C-alpha cells in the first residue's frame, strides 16, 4: 500500500491514444538502467516485423524540446521543481501534438519514448518534492492525459546505477550529479508510478543480463502487438 493518496478519478483521466494498428511505448528507469540499449534492440526487432518505428526522447524531439533539454540539463543554478515540472510538461505537449499523434495516425507505426510522464512523477514529484498529485494535475489537460499502451520500467538499484555511470565515465548533467540519495528517491518515485498504473507499467529487473532482458521486453511487446490497444471509458479529446 502506497503512503501517497492519489484520487482515483485523477488517475482515471489518463488513457492511451487510439489509432488502429499503431502503438505508443515508453521506457523508464534511473541512469544506467540500460534504456538506450534496450530501445535500440527493440527498434531493430520491430522493424524486422515490418513496423514503422520512431524513437523520441524527453525532453526533446522537436526544435522547442531540444532547446529546452539543452537549457535544463546544462543549468548551472538550481531550478525550482515547479519550474522543472512545467518545462518538461511543455516539451511533452509540443512533442505529442507536433510529432507523436501525427505519426501514430499512420497505420503500422510504433512510437517509442525514452522517458515520459513517469519520469516527472519520479524526478519532480518525489525526488524534488513537488508531489505526485501536483504532477498529475499539471498533466490533467489533453494532450498530456495521453499515456503509452505499455511502459517498460527497467529497475536497478542506485548502487548499480553508480557503478555503471563510473564505467561509462561521461560528464554528469543537472540531474545525474545529485548523488545516491537522490537516486533512492527516484526509485521510490518509479515504484510508486508502477503501483498507480499497474495495467500500463511493466517493471523488469534490469540488473540481469542484457540479452535476457531483451527477450523479456520482446515477449511483452509482442503480446501487446497481438492484442487490441488498451482503452479507457472517457472519449479521446480533440
């Protein structure tokens, strides 16, 4: 049982877009979880099955989003968590309307996001202390009420994240430099999102061998592709 009380009517506002034959996926996890590797592997797998595959990152994916990404991740002074949340939501809304919904309207398309709403829950909602309800409230207006048909949450411990970052030895950005306590809060946030959105988020142990994890992801996505996209009761707004 979560210690956070989120009104069910607020959670129920979120739904997947409905485009017959097209699917919206996302990957989540803390730094070092292997998102980029698994996204690339899944893209190849789906293209071999003759799907059109588009991979987008958050923030980013549009001219506006990429400029915002550069400004936030290279920030030298701390942003207020409310400012962070609204900036990322702005980039997200632009990406959905400018790119994602148009691409999903083309049959046989799979759009894969590297991070989405659940990152806002984890980063700004929990780790930065803004609150989960506040994040969901910000996203309670269309098109931000749209969520993926399936989210793959690659879970690792902060300790594993730290080891993998040291091996990679890349410069740390605005969030990556915050230390292990911050990462512990991120894991708490992602676990909470997975509890709130049980039907959408698949939590996988990403400490295991990358090839084994790849097969688990392929199996989950194949099951999704062979079924009808999940729908909610409320009508899609236009």
